[in-house]
């Protein structure tokens, strides 16, 4: 599988470790940066990764920052990206099974490398369940926030 990965400075070390793990597991890795632990702005890397996944250049994405929160928000600004912030294997599995997430986010200051690896492995092998979840996932790419805003029934 072709997997894009990006982080901010706070998660640079974890990004480097996970990129190597992905390569060791036989995946093609697209490292979108940064190239050092020098301070950067996480939205820049989240937007870059979201575009890479939404355009089809990568099948899945991994984003990391200190908490995972900021970079996941940045990724989710793109209508073609569905990013889930996870901290354990169960949430990583549900992200794929129920939400068809194509990007996983984790916080380097909140999760250790072993748990991050386990979450990533779980995310990569889990499959979207479809069924009752399909309609909900479709709504994620077509939110009712526009000049034609719909009432929620």
C-alpha cells in the first residue's frame, strides 16, 4: 500500500520511526515532512497530506503532532479526507470500520511508539464495514453547511 506520512516538529521522531516501520512492513512511504525537528506549523503538513490522500497519490495517511488534535483538524478541512484521532487499537479499528477513515492521527506527546505502531497496524488491516455506515460516510463529504443549509431531522 502507498502511505503518506507527515508531522510537525513535536512528532518528528515518532514520524521517522513509523515511516521506517511502514517501509519494513512492505509499504511504499511518501514522507511529506518535515525533514528535521525544527519548528514548523502543523496545518501546512496536515493540508499537504490531506491533498496527497484525497488526490489518490496515497491510499492512506498518517499525521502526527504533539496532541494529534491540531493536525487532525487541518486534515479534516479537505472534503476528500476523513481523519480520525486515535489513542488505542479499538479506536483505530472503528475509524476504518465505521467511518472509512483514510487518515489516522496520533499525538506524539500522548502515545508511545509501541502503542502508535499497534494503532497503525490495526488501522491498516481494518476494512470499512459499509452497510448502515455508508450513508453516514457519504454525509461527511457532503455536509449541509452552505447557503442551502438543511435542517437536521
